[in-house]
C-alpha cells in the first residue's frame, strides 16, 4: 500500500511533495501483547469503584439500520476536521499522525475530514478527495493504519462537495494572492467550474457560481455514489454526507441559497431531493454499511428578512432522512451566509439535536456537536447530561479534542474517579505506575 509523503522546503509557503513511499500500513503489521485486554475507551464494570454507575458516554451504541451490525465502543466521536494538508486529494502520514492521537486515547470512532467527491468539490486545493482509485488506495492505507493502533476502533469518512464555497484559499496559505477570497486557475483553483443550486454568491467578493442543470445534478449524485463505494472498498465503516456549513447539499436545502422552481426547488422535499436520492442509492448499494448525514439545523439567519433554514425544517428533514435509511443525523449549524448571528458557547448547537431527538424516531440516532466538551474544568459533564436527558445519542468533538486528545481519559476520571481502559503500551504513564519508579 502506498501513502503520500511530504516535506517542506525552507522559504516556500506551500508544501513541496516528495512523492510516494510504500510503508505497508496494515493491521497485521502491529501485534502488541493485548490478549484479553479491553479496548481503549471502555469501562468494564470491574474497573468502576463500588457504587459508581457507568456513564452513558462509556456505553457502546449500535447503528440501527446497517445490517452489518456496526457498533461504536463508546459515544465519543471525532468530528471531521479539515486540515488543508493534502496534495491531489491524497491522505498523507500527517493525517495518520493527526488522527492516530485520538485513537490511542480511546475515542469511540474517528471520522476523516471532508473529502471531495469530485476535484471541483473541494473547499481548497489542499483538501482531501476520494474521486479516483489512487486516492482510494491511499485511504485504504490510512484506515488500516488507524485500526492497527487500538482494538475496537471504527473509522468513517465525510463525503463532501463544497458547492459555491469551493476553490477557496487554505487558511494556512501565506503566499501572494491575486484574489483575496478565491484561488484562480493559474494558482491551482477552479473558479469557472464552481456550481450551486442557484447563481448566488456566498458573499461579497466570492465567486458567483454556475446554476446546476439537471444533468449536472445527476453527475454530482453519481459522484457521491461512486465515492461511497470507494470509501467502503477502502475499509471505512461508515460514510457521512456533508449537508451542513453552506456547502452544496446545505445550499440546496436552504431557501436563502436555493431559488429554483423545478423538482429541486420550492418545497422542502424538493430542496432535499438531491440529498435524499444520494442516501437512498448508497443505502441500497451497501445495506451492510452505515450511512450518516451532517446537517446545519439552522442558518442562524432568522432575522434576515427572507425565509431561511430553521430548526423546524431540520425536524422535517430528519423524517425524510430516516425513511431514506440513514443511521445517524449529525446536528451542526450555520455556515450558509456571512451575516449569520451566532453566540458560541458550550452546547450552543444542542437545541437542534434536542429537537430531532424529541421526534422519537426509534431507528435514527442523533449526534450533537458544538463545544460539547463542556465548560473548562468539567470534562464530560455536558456531554453525559445531554445523553442522559435524551437530547442526543452521541457527541462529536472537533477543536476541543484536537486541543486535548486525552479528553476521553480525563472524562472517565472526572465522572467516575477512575480511568477508562487504555492502550497497554501507555500503562506506564498511569499515575500509580509513575509513583513506583
């Protein structure tokens, strides 16, 4: 198996890529002594102090519609986090190291960042992709490497099309730019092939996208179906379709960005059609695999004077997606328009997840995201309470767990007074072991 490698040349603002190397990443390459050892991130009853009940965060959860029986070992999920660190869409050893830190410290599952289903579907030229076979092989190496780190780990990938927010600059780019917001073709972008449901730019100075015709919509649908196939062939346990944060599916959903009058515009069911059609086809092709969707439950634009996407719309969408066959709705928010009004804070996106959970759809799990790590000094309290009270089934963490990969272990101590199971190679750093030195 090959995986892309990179190095930086002094004085250059972007990576200079050194080529490919076969590093043979596969589960069988890694054989620690761990027989009869519980997987990292779980809390067997015998680990719990007397009288302490196991937190819901540390119970497993099974995907209700995937006939393959996918089970996540605990309810902490690493959100997809764009790293803008790829060339030609290929995962690299950087991605293995970045994601591997979470695996070693006991998260339930890891979701690989938004990966374009077509080249022009990337947010930036440095985003991951999964539109060809070379990328599939690199993803297979990444997945196998991650799964070799710990027992019981599952891995998924977010499939994405950036829509009208495509061909943008990486936030890490520090070179000269001919345009402030978007990347020209000469600089490696694709401004002339940026598409959306309607020819409405994201904001001032952004590319005005081309309105998709019916043939273009079908091509994108086919690209999502093909990319899901590649993902499952690469070893991913689930795929998540990205319908949030102002990207293509979200811009179809919201009446702020979708002014169409055909079968992909107008009422909510029409605006959701491209998303639900993709879900139905992927579910039909892969009944044993798990399919998730991330949605922005609100545009945070209720006072803009025009109809926007609101939580009650997400509740209706949840019903459609449940019927289409998804296992989990990942409830995020915002990102569609630059004039959104957001007040971030612990659990600030939880109302959307709570509203969907109140539907009581027996075979649809609900994920909550948005600073769900909770207030400083109280790791896991907000997440545990939200699950206990039925506001969500799982929590997804991004910046919080990126800042503190040991979050799961710290939560176990905070909620129970003892550690959860960990990788045996890390046992020597346990406080009790260090005192023995």
